[in-house]
């Protein structure tokens, strides 16, 4: 994982440098911020969807007053 991050960073820097020469540094930073927000929102949405799919255990009390749990794997 670390090799992928460290290996891809120079390529990203090259692309960002080329873009910033064309449209300017402030616009490039703004674009990076917008892209980061879009990715964060998509990730949060995926996590929220995944958390609703999890079958959480339900707890209750039977007639004898004992605590019972259902749906525990």
C-alpha cells in the first residue's frame, strides 16, 4: 500500500504542475479542493449505505426476565 502511495505521488505532482502552469496555481488548488470534497461525499455516502446494510443484533427480555440477543453471528 505504501509503495502505491509513494509511487503514484510523483505522477500526481507532474499532472498538478502541468495543470497549474496552464490555469494558474489558485485555480488548481480550488479544483483540487472541489475534487477532494466530491470524493469525501461519495465515500461518506458509501459508508452510510454500508452501515444500513449491517444486520445489528437486537436485544430484549423474555418472560423470565432474562436478557436475550438475536441475530448474533
